[in-house]
């Protein structure tokens, strides 16, 4: 894949987040040996891919986060372990933890707290640009991590995907349009997250998942992300064959996030034939 088909500029919030993340990576460079040791001593990974590939119902990955650039403060007083425990009791299949500090108010400490509180697979949601961040994730107990196609060059995406798997992390490769989906599949993605939110404008449309799903091979696990709030929306996605959903804000604005999560659990999922290359 030509390098020009990697990160897209435009001066939006995503570009500022990536610039901040590159500074964080620079600060990590001298700590490689420490990160390698922590990753080597981390608990055995839990199977995120299996948890999210529901056969009869749409699996829920429920998110822990305090704020976002688009929504502002969401749950400033959040206690990660308590919220995650509520999600587990509500029937979630996995827990996503926002670990970006500057724009989302998160940390790896949040992820560690969640990992200790639940038996579910735990997912690091962040802006991954470098293998050291994968070591960070594994060392903190993450079972999976996010790879965003929009911010990675073709060679970077494939390399990070391979390194994540080698560490025992399940990579969820996030796309928003057809060219990004094609790059994800070329990189060998076994699990694709279709983000209904445009990361440059932060506008959300559920139709993004429904349109791209037709081009995803049936052997690839599909998770729909962002803008999902109601049972009717989950049923729409389930009828199309989506394996899982990633939901955070709708739960975190609720007085009882666990109970809110329970309301979207167990919705039916239909099989699908998949796009070109599907089984």
C-alpha cells in the first residue's frame, strides 16, 4: 500500500491528538527495557476475539472514559473499577478503557484498575503509533488494543498488527470508509471496528457500519463503534450481522451505567454472507 494512503491531515482535533501522542512516544523511548520486562510478566491474555464474536447475540464492549473532545465532560468522578464491575454484572462481553490523558482524561492506571476488578477481556483504547505503546498495553494487563487506520501508514499498520499479535494482544483495526477498510484487510485484520464517527469532524452516522459491512469477509469479526444508544439501533446492527458493539457515552451519562449496559445486552444477531473474500 503506498505510503500516501496513510495518515490524513487537515488540522482537526485528530491531528492535535496525534501530535501529542508522538511526544508521549518520544518520552517512552528510554524505557524500552522496563516496558519489555513488564509485558513479559503480565498476566496471560484473555480471549477478546472470542468474547466479541457472538454467534446468536450482539456482544457488548462497554467503555470506561471520563470525557472526550467532542462530548466534553462525561463522567468526571468516574471510578473505573466500579463502573467496569457494573458492566460485567450487566452482561458485557468485554470492557474498553480510554487511556489517553490529555484529551480523554484517562490513564494506564485506569486500565490496571479495571483489569483487577473484572474477569472480562480488557481493551486499551488509545492512539497507537509505536510498538512501545503495545508493550505498555500488555504490561498494564490489556488483552486487546486499538489500531486506527487513519493515523497509520500502510507499513506501520501491518507491522503494529503483527507485533500486537506476537505480544498476545488482539488488535481491533478501526476504519471509517472503504479505502481504510481495504487497508485493514490487506494488513491481515481479523477484527475490524467500524467507527460511525468521523474522527476529523466528530459527526456520527450509523449508516457507516451498514454500508461498509457488505465489503467485510464473513470470517472477519465486526464491531460497530460510536453513536449507539438504543435497543432498536442494536437490533438494526444485529440484523445486518454485526458481531459486537462498542458503547460508552450512553452508559456513562446514566445514573447506573451497569443497568444501562444490561439494556443493550442479548439482542439477536443474524448471520451474514460477507463481502468479497468472505466464507
